[in-house]
């Protein structure tokens, strides 16, 4: 486990985001890690009030959906999912062209059955993600992370064959 501290320096914010990313992906399968990360993100958001970066809000929402994933009670599962997705939607509203935020939501919605009613958002994210990946803007999000997103998008089988082929070319560049 780790501790996240709030700082004004860009380097520290970058390091904090790296820690949040690593913890989030560990939390996907670890309920305790999910609870710790959710609490730490809440502390960050409480300190930053209305100045919180959209990516932090998105990770907070995504982590809340993981609380739902790990919950046993179906009502709690649904409420955590819905509340977490609302937070991610708010982050998208603030930063609609943020590849990482869009991918966070897409990766959650990808695993949900379509009868839950999130197909429109999933399809919107799929299109935005695809177009952003084609821009190859590695200053916004480093190639290593974008490579993982490309691989997930291809494996999701939600893109057309031609879209998958274009993304595969990005991996070979």
C-alpha cells in the first residue's frame, strides 16, 4: 500500500497520478486495495475542493465502481456503479477529449451487459478513444499507456476490422 500526499508541484502530481494508476489496476481484483485507494482519493478531492483535476475525479469514480464490483449486495453494486459512472461523466464533461478518462469509462462499460443501458456512452467512448489514439499525442499520455489502451481496444472486439488494423499499425511504429 502507499500514501498519496497532495502537493502543488507538477512533478509530484505526476508521481501521484502514477501511484493512483498502479493502485487502481491492483484494486480491480483486490477489495482491500480498492477501499484504501477510494479513501485516499476522497482525501485528495476533499483537500482540492473545486480545483480537482478531472483525471482524479475520474479515478475516484472508477474506484467507486470497483467498490460495486466487490460488493455482495446487488443494490449496493448498482448504486456504487451508478454513482461512480456519474463522477466519471462529470470528469468527461470537464475534459471531453481526455483519452485516459474516456478509457477508464469504456473499460468499465465494456464489461457491463447492454441491458443496463450504457451502450450509448460505451459507443461514444469507443469512437473518441479511437480518434484520439490515431492522433498519436504522446505528450498528453505517454506511449506505454496508449499501447495498453490500444491492446485493450483490439482485444475488446468492439472495433471494426479496419479500425483494429489501423490500431495495430500504431503498435508497429
